C-alpha cells in the first residue's frame, strides 16, 4: 500500500502497547483489511512518520510522572495529529501537562474495544464509511465493472455502480452526483473510449472539485490520461494483456481480470482512500475552526475527531465533521459522542459540505432540523460563517 494508516504509540507502559495493538489488528481483520495497512510507529522509528498521511497517536501515561516522548508529542500537537491520552489511576497525575486539554481514557480491559474503535473511527475504517464509486463506459468495460463491484462488496466496501445502485424512477444524473458526493474513492476504468464520453469527463471534474481520490485503471495499449491537477490524489494502474483471463481485454462481454489483479486494485483503492478521507475531514475541520477563530469562538478537537465548544452560559456544543451525506447513523454517532463527553446541556451539529447533494435530501435535512425533537441538527458548509457569527 502506498499510503498507510499510521498509529503512533508514545509514553510509558510498553507492555500494554502490544495489548492495544492486538485489539486493533483484531478489528482490522474483521474488516478484511491487511495488517500492513497499519504502520506502527514509536520513538524508535519516528523518522518513518509521514506528515501528509493519516495518523493517530496514543499516549500511555505514567503513574510516577516519568513522562517520555514529550518532544515527539509536542511536534504532533503542532501538526494537528490527534492524540488519545490513556491513564491508569488519575488523569491529572498520569498525563503530562501538554495533553491536559485532551479528553483521555482510563485503561481497563473493558475499554480495549473503545480504544480500538476510536483509532478505526479516526481513520474512517468502520464498514459503513468505506464508499467507492465506479466510473466506466458501459460499452467497453461492463463485465469488469461488475466484477470489481462484486469483489469490493465482498471486502465490505459500499460500492456505487450505476446499473446496480440507482433505483427505478430516480433522476439518473442527480442521483449519480449525489452518490459521488458520498463516496471516498472513484475507481475509473480508463478504456480507449472512456474520455470521449461527456459524462465521464464531468465525473473527472467533479472528483477534482470535491477532492475525491481517484484510482485509474488504464487499459493495455492505452495512454494514461492527465487528470486535472486540482484533483490532489490520483493514481494510475497500467494494465497489461496478462492481467486478464486468457489475455482477453477488449471484449465488452467476456473480459475478466485475474483474481490477484483484482486484489491489487482493492489494496490500491484502500491506500488512496486512507489519505483522501483524512484530507477531506481535515479540510472540513480546519475551515470550521478558522471561521470560528475569526469570530472569537474557542473550538476544541477531541480524540474521537469531533469538535466541542463550551458556551459562557454553561451549555455545550458538539460539532461532528461528516464526510458525504449526513445519515441517521450520523445522529446515532452524535448521541454516542455526547455520552463520551457526559454533557447534560448540549446541542449537536453535524457539519458537512453540501455541494452536489440532491435538493430533496437537503430539504429533508432542513425538515429534520425543524422537527427533530432532540437537539441534533445539521450545519452545511455555506452556513458556517452565519452560524459562528452568533453570540
């Protein structure tokens, strides 16, 4: 994998590190992801840490106050890497002052699942968030598109394929843009006639605007197409005749990729997704925090990768960055995050980018905002400024 999820382990209690890592690997195995998708980093190999790839750190405290790796911790704080403090008796004694404003977890066997889930959630690795959009020209690569659709589904990806994913009577193009908004990676089957299609070109442009990662499968003898440089994450895979069963790559009805080639493609999709999801979420968090700071609002990033604000009247606000289209599961996630914080007087906002989401869904979200009994509402990107100007 070109891009890996970096788990940085700092502090004391090195024996416990292996217990935590084993639990995380167990969760990764449930998702049928390879262990090599996760790179373990500590003070001994910190030079291998890459700043532009997704990272999450766990700091294990010390009951005697013998705090280690403080220089590395300070560096990660400056770079905006999420750090989860884990304490054993008392947070204030076990955790260094530089992490005093972070929300920590007491280490217990019963909390191992939660610690592992926090790591996976920070990387957006839970099953219902691993969304892929297949872009292809039907007359040239339908059997390959269906093959990849089925393979990705078997690896617990939520896959969009136009012939399988759009219901009867739905406006085709509106639904297509809507579903693209909700995906993490676009898998492009770049056959010789692919970019002759107006809509295929539009899909490239849309991916660039939304900063969605692209994996481009280039057919044998076909040139790699240059993609708009504003599309910041794009990787080509040049296919050869030997990558296809019986070397048949140009038959619109019979072409089929070898199993090992399909597995390689799935690994590349996950690799691109690893970097792309973190970048999109970071962009949303950064934009919201910048607008908040400009308007004199103090926003805190929690280890579970959501934002909190303590209001002067004693109430609290939880902001949950939502990539793609907010769903009912986002509301369930919001309730869980409120349980984590233990707030009594709280309002929750799911912040999201509303570009290209279907009007009917936006109206549905607005209706929910007006009628939802609980104080869990959505807040779209174009309204950040207006919301944060309120006092």
